[in-house]
């Protein structure tokens, strides 16, 4: 019963998503929105592997996004085919994850979270000033091309392709595939030995260790897997918009987005991060462009999104740890009870 | 019988405090050894030294002749030693079955390739420990006796050769104590060596082949239960003040 | 250079001690600290620039208001997650911070603001070193607040209760201390210190609704460096950080000043979670 219901809704939705590029609705606006949604679902899902399954809250995931984006731009500008740079971007992000994850994951809970904020901000500042640093160092000067490696605060630009429409469509499907890949990975992890180990770590690290879980290795592997997916997302983002700068791709808001989406949707679940990402994009898209007319007062809602996210976060932590998914679940229970009660009432009558 | 576990001058400091000082001990295969001593004597600390959670600051611990005193807990578990926790530590938001599956997946059994299907193994262990009917409960919803059983079940699922039980009987009512004692005896029959800390004298005296007594981090006596119980030093340190209540435990 | 580092350290210490107090009593990492600093900066801005209040009295005036805010925040929001894993309170206060930021965006827009008073550019000379009067007074107010607080913690019933709770919450409860009241007071004091620091910072730095994040991180760095128990530790930590920043400007690039403090935070967390005290201990008796 419920399965067929899901099929009936899921099928058309999927078909609609696949067809979006052909419908050319609202001048490609929906397509861009779809692209962003898929990208954010990928990142939300990726963050959830470390933050949701293993319970290690990272405020530093923008480092992977940024590194992925920069890897692609730097390599592409040196003549390497852009598509080839995607796996490289993932791998570099993953290695960076190993670099800071190995020491930081020895910290627990709150300390890890704080350290990741530090790592994220330090990385952003480093990237902002990398060119200047290299310029002052005679050994490293060779990495600069026309005096530029990361382009400092101005960032880097990629050349635009001739047929931009077809290019964008190709990326739309590409990132859709990436999203399904991420979801598949997340599903495999959740239902396999790996996920069981991560959950055990999440619940009680010492107990997990004494029943044989190599907690250090598992946490690092989760971080690297997560970083890999986010790095690829960054790479694809860079290729889609042709322009990146450190404040955008390494910025704290990017890290916050990755924390908020899975928590809002339902942390530690498979579908929660998807819900959260969709919610996030919709809020951002609607609110950033909306104006509220209250008689004479015209209130721009353009910067209400933090209020929405922050408020939701507070409510979720206080009342419903499983986020939107948990609310949905409660609603179902309530609904079934009501149905049963009305059924009983009709039987009596 | 072969020596399974041996401690040589095991010592452990916390800051300035010596929680363990030069403790020598041996556990032979197939034995049940009881570890007793007043509160704060260092029993739990000794177990943590063995499992690698708090490695000894000085001294060595040998398992089948191999030095394990510098290994990580998960490594020691995979070699065949695991423990239950005095303060139970279930994975609260996981089902009872999943709790036990963690042990089956990551413990010694899986590595040796004996266990192909961790779920089957977990179900078998649940059957053995009498938790089958609660397999799908979340661990946080269990009662204390069931949580203690879950501790044992999860540890068993790793297929240990040596099982360290830290006060698994404490806090249970007399019927439950009997059930747990029977379980421990069954474990021994299935070939697992047991090293157990216990305050409930009835439990420890009825199952142990041998007792080791700690006081203020030092070993003060060792031997068959009745002999140890007669040892004046032990009576002074352990039963001293409340000999009467100690006696009532015997009854 | 060194002098200005010391003056800045006084300010850092005020800010960090609020964090340390809240962590000590509740084991909570208070991310909303940054939000409080930011709000205090705005309030100071309004009072000084629009209402013409004396810049050096403002911090002392607004601290009690924020004390009440902190007490209410603890009583009605944070208290509800005291039993949950610490990470939930961290996320909760993170949410509060986001809300505070957004309110500032709505009310003040995202423009960078700065408070300039007649003291801003005044300096005086001592044996060839020029010292900004502004910074000197900021330092004095910050340190004065800490001294008052120290007296409070040392000599009043509530102060002693706070210290006892920080040492052992369960035992304090058993000893008849109303730990909920203690936690509210501690959170209030922590918040008041944050507001004090924030309004003082407004006199020195420019700010916007995102203000406070980098200072928060510096605060963590100082707290971990100094250890959580002592005010002197925190003061030393603040001094070390301020000096490290000053040196990084000299030896590296000015733009990397904050990088140094963030990197220091991560390194300190990992290498010496016990702070300088532990390091010294380790060196003295190996
Ligand atoms: N993690 C620790 N940190 C500091 N001291 C500890 C720690 N664990 C145990 N101790 C101290 O070591 C001593 C022995 O404790 P424990 O082994 O738990 O005793 P028992 O299990 O015999 O009751 C006690 O004084 C206790 O306070
Ligand atoms: Mg004990």
C-alpha cells in the first residue's frame, strides 16, 4: 500500500526532474534551481556520513568544497581537461581531510566542533593570502603562472564554453547522477558494516572501541569519504559558474549550510539530508527574493534566512532531534491514530 | 593448564595517585578467576589496563605470551579479550540486535573468518543470553538487568577467549543474580575463560576457582575462595569493618 | 608594539573569561558569545554615536542588561538541554547566534559600522612609546571588571557556589547548592562579560553583524591555552595570543594575523588540551 503510494508520487517527480531541461520553464531558472538542489543534496548527504552517522559535528566542510573548486580551476587553467580534474579534486579534498582529520578527530564532541571552525577559518585565510605568501618565497615561485596561483581575494575565472545551454544541461544531468551516487554511497554505508561501526562510535566511543571497532580509523575514513564527495561538488560548482573566490567557496556560510541541512532534515538518516537540502534551497530561493507588503510598511525579507535556519535549529534541538523527518513521523502516528479512532467511531455507529 | 593472561608488575597512575602498584597475576585457560577488593581498590582500573583503555604506566601484560600492554583496545578485542562495563554502556539509540551485531562484526569471530553472517551470530548470542524476545527494542528502553545481559551479549558476540566481567551481578535482585550466575557457568562450559570483579560474595564464591584480592592498588592475597576468605589480611582490609554484613553475604 | 599587545590582551582576557566561566560551570561551549559581543557593539554604537553617551561608561551601563539576558537565556532555553550530550547545547547556542545575527541584519543592515569618538586618535608618549588613550582606557575597564569579578567569586556565597559547582556539580547539589540558580548566574556573568568586551571592542574595531566570530575563536584559543580553572591562566593565555599575533604581523604578513591565532587554536587543542599548565607540569616532572 505505502510502497505503491511512494511509486505513484516518486515516479512523476523523477520524470519531471529529468525533463526539466527540455521544458525550458522560466528561462532555465528551474534548471539552475534543480542543479543547486542536487549539488546541495550531495553535500548534505556527504556531511551526514561523518556528522550524522559517526556523530562528529564538523564546521569545517567548506575547506573540502573550496579545495575541490580550486583544484579544478587551477588544473584547468594549466590545460588539463576539466572533467579529468573532478576525481583529482575529490582526492585532494580527501587528502586534506586526512591531514586535518587525523589530529582533530582525536578530540571529542564539542572540542572537535571548535577545532573544525578553526581549521575552516584558517584555511580560508591561507587561501586568501597564498599568492602573496608564495611571491615572497623564492623556492615556491615556480607554481605561479603569470603571477597567479589562487588569485587572492579576486579568485579565479574559467573560460566559458561556446554552447553554454548544452553545457549547463550536461551538468544538470551530471550533478543529478552525482546526487544519486552520493545517496547510494550513504545507503550502502548506513546498511553495512561500516555504518554499524560509525553508529557505534556515535553512541559510545569507548564501548565501540572495546568491542573491536577501530574508532580512529573509522572516523577518519568517514571524514575522507565525506570530503571526497564534497570536493567533487566543489569541482562541479566551479565548472558550472566559471568563477570562484575564497570568500564564497571557503566561507563560513558554506560550512554552516552543510551543518544545517542534515540537522533540519533529520540527522543520521538517509532521507533527512535530502529533505533538509531541498528545504534549504527553497528557503534561500524564496526568501532572498521576496518582499512583504504590510500596508504601508514594505519589509524586505532578503535577510531573513538566518532567522529561519537559526530558529529551526533551536526548535529542532529543543523538541525534535530528528528534524523534519521526525515531524513527519509524528504526524503519521497522529494521523493513523485519528483514522483508527474515526474507523472505530463509524463501526460503533 | 596453560597460562592465558599474565600481568607483571602492572602499575597505573592517575596524576599523582597510584591506582595500581606492581600487581602480578595469572589467569589460566578455562578458569574462572574472581577479583575482589573494597571500593576504589583498583579493580576496574586493572581491567582497563588489560583492555588497553588505560594502558599501564609501568609493567607488562602478556596474552598467550604476547605483550599487549601498548595495544589499542580494539586490537586487544580482536586478539580475544573483551570486557563488560561496570557502569553499563549500551549503544542507546540502537536496537538490541544491532548492539550485538557490532560485537559480531568487529570482534575476533569475524576476523578469524568463523562468522560469515554477523546477524546470525548476533541472534545466536541473543538466544544464549535470553534476550531474543527483546531483539528489536531500543537499548535505552531496557531495564537494568537486561542492560547487564546486553553488556554480556555484546561482549560474547566478539567471540572472546577471555572475558572480563566488571560487576555484572551488582544491582540485580536474587532471582536475577541466579540467572546471571547460571549464564556465567554456561560461558565457562562453552570454553571461555572468565576474569570477574564482583562485590556480591555469593556470586563470586559460588563460581570462582580462584580469587585475587586488591587493596589500595596492591595485591594482598590470592588463592582458592575458602582460603582467601579465611586470610586475616583480607578480612581486615575487606570485610574488616563490616564483618557481620560480610557474613550475611555468605549465607 | 609590545605595549599595544598587552593592552589588547586585557580585552581578550575579559572576553575569554566569560567563555571559561560558562564552560567551567556548565561544560557548554557557548557560541552565542559572539552574538552577544556583536549586539553589545551595536548597543554601544547607538548610545555613543546617536545619544552622545560617554564611551567609557557605556560598557558598564549595558553589562547588567546583558546579565539579565544571559540569565533568561539559560533559564528558558539552555536549561532544557542540560541532560543531553554537550554537542546539542553547542548547536542550540549556534542557532541562537544565527538568530541574533539575523536580527542585527534586519535592524542595522549589513553595513560595517565604527565608533569614532574624540578619544579615538588621542595618544600620549612615555619614554618614546606612544600609547593610545582609547586602548589604555579599554584595557583598564576590562581589567577592572575582572578584578571585581574575582572579588565576587572569592568572597560571596554565590561566588563560592559557582566555584564549587564548576569543580563538582553533583557534590555541590548534594551539599544543598541550588545548581540551577548557580548556572543561571554563571551564564549571566559570562554574557555580561561578553557584552562588556563587545562594547569595548566597538571602540577599537569596526564591526558588522558577522562581528565576533574571529574573536570567539581567539577566545577559545585563550581558554584552552590558559586552562579552565584560573583567571590568571586566562590572562596569561590572552597575553600569549596577543603577543603571537603581534609577532605574526612583524614576521609574516599582517593579513595572516588571524590565521596565526586560528592555527594556534587547532594546535593548542590537539597538542596541549590541558593548557599551558599541563605543559609546564610535564616539563617540570617528566
Ligand atoms: N580515569 C580516572 N582518572 C583519575 N582517577 C581514576 C580514574 N579511574 C579511576 N581512578 C581512581 O583510581 C582508583 C581506583 O579506582 P577503580 O579502579 O575504579 O576502583 P574499583 O573498581 O576497585 O572500585 C580510585 O581512587 C579512583 O578514584
Ligand atoms: Mg570498579
